[in-house]
């Protein structure tokens, strides 16, 4: 038996929820329920997959920026060490010579 289903409404409610309106023609009620349950499960799976992909994308971006921030802090610490060594000669001569030997 042929049946028709018209999508009458698609409205996103939340990141993982969507309101779908469907009007079925020429189909019995038990078949309508079965088709709607299958459609609901498929839409839920697709939206969860999209949400996971978006969260993974955000996690990748944050992960890359975290590594860059640590690198910048290390460089900042290195420059502060250079400034302290070059501006204050109050360090013991062995430590001062060791640090200066790193930059030769």
C-alpha cells in the first residue's frame, strides 16, 4: 500500500532537540506510529552525532590554544630570566657565568 508523508514543520528547539511535524496520508495508525518512532530515532542519532562533532571541534581548538598558551608562558619566563640576569649582577658568579654561557 502506498503512503505519503509530508513534513509540515521543522523547528530546532535546543542543540540536540528538533520539533518535526509530519502529516501522513493513506496509512493506518499503527504504521504511522512505527514510522514516527523510526524517524525520531534517526533524527536523534543524527543530532547527537552533530553535537559530538561540534564538541570535538571545540575541544580540538581549545587543545591547540592551550598548548600555545603554555609555550607563550615558557617564552615569557625565559625573557624574564634574561632580563633579571642582565640587569642584576647580584647572582653568584658561577650561576651568572652558567646562564651567560647558555646564550653564547
